[in-house]
């Protein structure tokens, strides 16, 4: 195998790893957002976990995070506004990235 092939394989492996980390961070952030929203909805225990899972699953509807935001905005109705929810998701994403970095 040539040096070029080795470098190409290394770049591909790094890209795959980086994409996996992004996916994990997004999923973890969405779960954290879901648990936060569940608390606002008065859910706890298994009901809160189930709601958080539904938020994670909602991210698979379309590219980006607007599908998650739309779901949480609709579910929270007047309990929170869209800008607060977007800010909370950014906060959750930062926490998720830090947690994943500390696990490695």
C-alpha cells in the first residue's frame, strides 16, 4: 500500500470518526433538551425518558434541527418560546460535546 493510500485511509477514518461524534453529540443534546422540556411539561421518571426519546426520534424527520425545535415548541405551547428553546438546545449541545470529549 502506498503512502498516498495510507493517508487517504487515515483521512477517511478520521472523517467517519468525526461524523460519528457529531451524531452522538446531537442525539445526546436532543435527549437533554427533551428531558428539560419534559420537566416543564410536568413529566418525570419513565414518562420523561419516553418524551426525551420522542424528541431524539423527531430529529430524523429532516436535515438540521428545525424538526426538533418545532416539536418542542408545539409540545410546550405557552410554557416556553422558540428563542428560549433554541438557546437551551445550544446549551445542551455544548454540554453533550464536553461530556463526549471527557469520555474519550
